[in-house]
């Protein structure tokens, strides 16, 4: 049983490292979901099935879903605001360094 625990904990450590090193937010949501699933498996191996079910629900489903919904909203808003007159009407536009010359 201790070998199984060691293997699962190494997988959790690898998935955690992969989550931190992933730069694209969409990919990071997928990797974080896998990390949550592995944490659930670790809790199951450590004989805590109630914590494992909670972790799988939150870490592998709810958190990545919230991240994906937030990314979709940000990208949708960024698409509607693109252009030279983006922002609220009457708001001063920030001057870019290359436009000063």
C-alpha cells in the first residue's frame, strides 16, 4: 500500500508542477482539472472517500468550469472593446509610448 501512496503522491506533485508551469490560461484550466482529479485519487488511496468526492467535485469540475467561464467572458469583452475608440465615451485615452514621437 505504501508504494501506491508514493506513486499517487508523485503524480500529484508532477501535476501540481505542470499546473504552475503552464502559461496559457485555457491549458492551465485543463491541467488544474487533472490535478484536482489526482488529488481526489490521493484522498481515496489515503482512505478518505468523503474528502475524495468533495475534491473531485470542486477541483476537477467546479473550479475549471469557473475558470473557463471567466475566460470566455473576458475574451468576449475584449472582442467588443477592440478598436481605437474602445472604452467609455469621454474617457481619456492612454497614450502609448510609440505614439509620442
